[in-house]
C-alpha cells in the first residue's frame, strides 16, 4: 500500500499545507487524488467536519480562516483519509480553549476506538496538553539526543529536574507542588490536588497559596522590574543607543537623564495613545463581518492581552491597528488624530507588528541584515550601535549573524521577528500568537524582554489563546466574541477572577475556601 495512504503529517505552519480555495476542497484534495468516488468523498467530508466541529466552515475560503481554523482544516484533510500513523507538530498551538478541548477529546476517542487503527505522535512543548491523551513520552535534548522516554506518568513522576533542564513547559500543578513538597511528585492531575487540601493545616495552606501566587499568578522573577533603581545590561545598551542617536547640540545628556527617570519611575496620568471608535471590517467578497462596531481606548504603557475564540477577529484587529487593513467604518485615533490623516511612513515607525507566521516578515539573507532591515528603511541606521545589535542577535539564540534566517527553527524565526522590531524602538508593539513553538526558557526570555519594554513605557498588545500566560503577565484584557463584537474590556485586573475556569484560579479559590473553613472551626 502506498505510504501516502498510511501516514499523515500536520506541520507547525498550516499555511504551507493549504493548496485549494475552500475548506471543502481542501478536505477533499487527498481523496480526489486517490480517485475515491464522489459520493464517498462527500460522505467523508460531512462526517469528519462534524467530528471536528468545522461544518460551518466548509464553504469558507481558506484565506478568510483564522490560524486555528486553518489548523483544524489541515487536520481534517488527513483524518478523512483514515491514516494508520498521524504525526502532529504543535497541533493545538493556534486553537482556542474550546477547540483545543474538542480536538484532544476527538483524538483520544480515535486512538481508544476498537474500530479505528490509529497511531498518534504529537510534538509539543506543553506537557499538560498531552497528559490525558499520550501513553508514552520521548524527551529530546537541544542536540537531538533522547534524554528521557517511557510511560508518561512514570517519566513525569521521577524526572522533574531533568524535564525542566530540557526546557519543557512543566504542568503548572506539578511545578507548584514540587516547590511545596518534593515528595508530592505525582500531582499533575487536578483532583489529586483538591483532595490533598482538606488534610493540610492552615499554615501549610498559606504556604501553598504563596507558592501558587508567586509561581503561576504573579511570577517572582518579574518583581525585579517593578522598580528600576538599577538598570540591567539591556537598558544600558538602550540608553547608550539613545546617547549616540542625539548629537551634543540637541542635549543628549538631558535626554539620557529623562530616559533613566522614565525607567525608574512609574508613569503618572497616562495618556490615551490609541482610541478605537465603532470599528467594523469585512473581508473582500465576503458577507461575514470579521469585526462589528468595536470601541475601546488604549493608554500609553498598557500591557494588554487580546483573547477570543478562533475566527473572532483578533488578527484582523491587529492588522487594522497597524494600518495593514482599512476599516469599512469607524475610526482609529493615534493621540487624538485619525490615522488616515497621518503619513503612513511615519506611523509605521511607531508600530511594531509580529505576525502569526514568522516567515511572513523575513526579507533578507542573513540574521544581521534582517535585524537592520527596519532601521535601514527608516533611515536611522547610524543611530544603532554594534553592542545593541549583538544583544538583539543573542535573543535569537546561539546563532551566527551571517546565518540564513530561513534556516532557523520556527521559534528562532519568531525571536528574530522580535529583534527586528525592538531595534527601531516603536511606541506600540503588536504580537499575534508569539508563544507558539517556544520552549519554557524562551518564553520567559521573551516575556522578560517585553516586560522591560513595557516598563520603559512601550504599549504592548498580545493576541494569544494561552490564557495561563496572559493571566501571569498582562495587566488588561480585551475579549472578542465569535461574531467579532467586543465582549469585555477589563482594565482593573479582574478578568481572570471573573472567568475563573483556569486551573491556578480554581486552586487559589479552593485554598481560600479551605482556609475560611478552618478559621470558622477555630471560632
């Protein structure tokens, strides 16, 4: 039997596997090439689209899909062929929580089914995502050798430190309970943790609560940036760049002093930098509005998470803010001026946009040339010193400045995108799913770098389905509905308290409940 009937590979980038114009045609493509009868093709398409919850997308053009919808479409196009082996590279990276839960449930049903002979290999950084579906695990080191392998529960239970050394994203529950008590090495299922709480003393509950908050809700390592009494290396390089970019007759000493004050002191009376008024957008040749009557304001120095289900218009909104799209109606104001009245070239200097697909914004043949692409276009190349460039290259990893960017890993390409944006210091940084394809250390480095930019006064908006990370790092949340309307704009840090379906919040609430219960008994 031919290999293409037996094996399916869903790559990390869905765009590189789309070959037709509509979702229906995409799912049918493999079956048509294998000359299946038309009636059977239609039956299989209806069956798999219902199974994965994308029936409503069948007649949608693929270029109008969100990243998550593209991923489900590609997966459907392989599952419809009933492969014996299916390899999935970060299959849930672009999915919202509902779609992720549905997909994992469906995959679990397939591999457990006696009627479906399927072997599944999932490539994933986040161990918590595969706990309920994987039987075995193989952990690779940076150089591609096997560090650990075996039954997943056994590997997790006995190799906590080794897993961390491999830069995997450890299940948050295991991370918390290992800090609390190293003997509790099997706490990666939530019910086990809840059962334990009833038997803990009040002091131990408070200890667990402190660990939970410091590790999963307000990470300790970010606290060092709350006060900029001492500037770290990256800031010193930035200040040096600012000194070099301003000649003596413009008062570079005063400018450097003002910058240091900005880093050392919290912003007071923040001004509105972007105002969105009744924004509506629909893609050409489509009756579906991607955004409907969306209004909100963004202040200078905001650190905002943008959330919503697949297809709710998150990426579209970022494109509109960057002026890559023009709205059908409504306004975007930058510092009280409609962006349509601003020079596009000058506005582009103020916006840094990291696309969902990192290859979409790589243009040059070497890493160094790519980083200098923006400053060259903006005619500020003479303002960038060599030390600053070297620091930005180091963010990508241990790579030569002369390496071809297209030979980097997916995660390294994304970090290169960031370096190419940071180099010209835009006022507003927009990031579309920046955590995809990143290991734990890289995510922390990325967040640390973004947080430094935030403390400098940069305005940052991150679109992501990773609620866990957004809860830990962002200050405000914009939520869109499935139909492209604004559902919520939380500016007080209460979003995740009100949407308490996240594990750390549930555990925190349960700890507080147990503490109150013990206090009542003492009375």
